[in-house]
């Protein structure tokens, strides 16, 4: 009788093992999806919602890829650059990896010294997203979905997140981010972290590109790049991009290059309309990019932390090899009472919309 029981248990364990193997075979894999509208195309992957490429003509009609990325999916598994990624649950930095919400303290995973950066050590850029829908045709788009569980990286409550990449018109990439808290109030600050080089990825630095940012103030930071809580005018400083100027014209006055949140002059529109955030122009390619969005801030980052990173097509990206314009709620808003709140309650909907418009 005892031997029969042992045999039964062994058989059951083997069966469960086989079931587990079968389930493992059904696990998600990283795939690449293309959106195409004429000679304008965008490739994304369901790993981290990463934008892998944006291809369009230059002023001479020559096609080129203007997005920094790795060769293949593998390098993204241990990525620290956040090339092209969807960042969350809370993008940018949270001081001390902690905050208090409704009287309850929350501890997050520190992955940037003592601070939390871009959602923690396994934020939304390091997970599989589910492809909910992909549509080709005149207005191609893809919608990705991720369920963030209660307590993930220390954040409260279950959160459903949908992100749609769409080629909304000729040479325009629109991105819509929507999040629904199920059961608890939670901070949400989703960011799209693409590195742009309008001269073409691997073409050198962006120091000669002209940039205009429609913001009269920045939120200054301490030595750990945590906002002090103050607001500072850009007038008379190297941070003044109210009129177009070359990125490199005053970058030597900014240690490590630009990596700062700009307070956009145009307030959020109550009707949800987008306003112009920034313009980038490349003299070498003739390409121009306009960014429109509906969030109060934009992080201007000139890739000062890049140091000969091996990218796609055999290219090696140098310091200042690309620039990021990340529309967002303000960094560390959960600990800064003067900043616009990033808390979203059950029954409320988080919306973040942006459009990158290209011309040449």
C-alpha cells in the first residue's frame, strides 16, 4: 500500500512537471511589429514597449533611421539606457525610494543610488506587454497592454495600462497612454524614452542640432538629480531654449550635459488639446521634429551618460549621440507638494498623449 502511494505521488509529480513544461512553452516571447505608411515606418517590440526604429526621408529623399537602439532584442534584457522604452509605473526619479500616500508610507526599489529611477529595477521597460490589437492600412496602429499588480516595485494597487502607437497622419507618430487604477490610489507618470538623432542613428552627436523648448522655467536639482522643489527661470542661463539654438552652444557650462525637467509655459488644456512642447532641427539632414503633448513638463536629456554604447547596424553611440524629450509629470512629484500631483484614484483615468510631427 505504501509503495503504491509512493508510485502515485511520483507519477503525479512527473505529470505536474510535464504540465509545467507545456506552460513554459506557451510563455510570451519578444516580437517585433512594424507600422508603415508609405515611406514612413516605425518598429516596436512587446518587450518594454520599446520603439526600435523610426525611418523616414531626409531633405534629399534618402531614407534613414533616426532612433538609437540595440541590435536585436537581447541587449534590452540588461539595458540601463532605456533606449526607446515605455517607462513606468512612475518615470524619472523618486527621492529616497519612498513616499507617503493617504498617511501610509511606501518603500520602493532603489536602483539609482538611494533613489528609484523609472519605476525601479524592473519597471515597465523590463516586462512583456500584451499586443491587444494591431491594425494596418491608412492609419496603422498597435495597442499594448500591461497589468501592474498591487505591490509591484513597491507601488500600491492594481493598475491596467494601455499604450497605442499610431501613424496618425503623414510623417506623424502619435502615442496615447491610458491607465486605470483598480482598487487603490497610486502615482502614475508614464514616459516614452526614445533617443532621437535626426541626422540618423550612428551619424555622430546631436550638438549641432537646433532645439527650441517652449518653457520659461526649469525645476532645478541637487547632486543626485532630485528636484529641490523650487522653480527657476531659464533667462540668462545655458538652459534657455526659448529661441532655437544649437544644443552644443552652451553645453560645456552644464556638467554632464542637459538632464533637466522643463516647466512648459502653456498650461494643460481642459479640453485635452495638445500644445507645442519643442522643436528639433538637423541642418545636416534637413529633418525637423515637432513635439506636441498634454503633460506639464518635459525632460530634456542629451545622453551625457552614453559612452561608446554598441548600437544597431554596427554603430557605436558616443556621448551626446542622441537626445530625449520626455513629456511627463514633474520628477519626484510624490514628495513635492508644490508640483502638480501625479496621484490617480480608482474611478479616475490617467491620460498622456503626444505627437511627434516630422518634416524635411
